[in-house]
C-alpha cells in the first residue's frame, strides 16, 4: 500500500472521528463538565499519551529556529482552536458545528493568500463569498435557543473562529512535518499546550464531581481524549507528511455527513430547512475553493 493511500485513509479516519465527536462531546457539556475543563482533560490526557509512546519514534532535537513556529502551532492548534470549538459546542448544536467547521478549506485559502501569497482566482473568490454566506445563514437564522443550546448564534460565531484557527495551524505545521517525526511534534505541541491552557481551564476542571460521573460520561470523555485528540492529531500529522494542508482540509467535507447522520440517529439534533440551506451554501463554496487544489508551501 502506497504512502499516499495510507495518508488518505488516515485523513478519512480523522474526519470520521471528528464527525462523531460533535455529538459525543456535546453529550457531556455542560451537564458533567464545562467546556474549558474538558479542554484541560483533553490536552493533558493527550500529552501524557504522546509522551508515553514517544520512545517509539526517533530521538530528535528541535532546531532553535523552529521553536517559535512550534509554539505558534500549539497556540492555534491546541489552544484557540480547541477552546473556541468546545465553548461553541456548549452553546450551539452538533449539526451547526459539523457544518460550520467545513469552512476550514476556505480559511486555509484566505490565509495562504495572505501568508504565502497564493493567488486567489475569481472562482475561488466566489467560493469564499458563497461559503461564508452559508455560515452567516446559520449565525443569523439559527436563533431558537434550547436548554442544551442556550446561545446558538454566539456558538456558531465561535465555530468560525475555530475554523480560522485550525486553518492557521495546518499551514504552520506543514513544514515541520517534513523535518520531524509525528510523535516528536505531537509530544512537544501538546506538552506546550498544557501549560498555555492551564490558567484558562484548571478552574472548570477542578469543579467536576469526578466520583459521581456515570459510565456514559466516562466513556464519552475517554472517546474525546483517545479518539478526537490523540488519534486524530496523530492521523492528521501523518497525513500531512504526504498531502498538502489544503488537501487535508478538504477531507473535512466528511464531517457534516457523518456528524448529521450520527446526531439525528442518536436523537441529539434535528435537521431543519435553515441548516440544509446553510449546509448547501457552505458545501458549494468549499467545492469552488478546492476545485483546483493548489499545493500549499510554507
């Protein structure tokens, strides 16, 4: 099996886990754990796992010139990205989150044009406008709050910040994947992220009544740490060694399909006309942006 095919399968696997995560993570917030407390559990748990298995990879020394980029990757990939997504998920719905995160390829293109001067064609410009219009439809018209989604518009805006931050992370981390083993990168990125997240998240983490948690909450938290964090970041960093950042971001198409099916079948969310229209606009926009994929270099 070729390395490229393995990379594609890794990207599909990561997107599948992410799609399920929209509903699984929502199922424990804020009833059992607040979003920021969940991020501490997620990042700290993944850091322990990556450092525990780091011996399986080669012993590598990070070049002094690469530390600023690694720090930035931790900030955008494991701090801003995660904090805004989980806070948004606690305020909005699983289907909204799975649709809005598909803006990531558009964000990658916009950032690539700014950071590495990648040319944006007329078709891609139209795709950016259409895709963002779809996100705005969800922000402006998904206003009916409910008990487990108290502020849907604000939650949807936080999802957009999450997509933007993840786009920056993909562009920044791409050059590092050519120089370092995935385990080397992950142990340092999550190790740094633990200390950055600590003052923001530790309060909500210590508020959790750990001794009273039911099995349903425990397995869902475990899924987020082992699956959504440890497995997906490892799979994506592996895929980035063979695929461009723009190609990886395009696999995010799978998230709404898997996320919507899982949310509806488990009764966690429902499909409405607004969500369908917004989803179609976002998908159309992302299709136009990624119709001719451009290799992203940094």
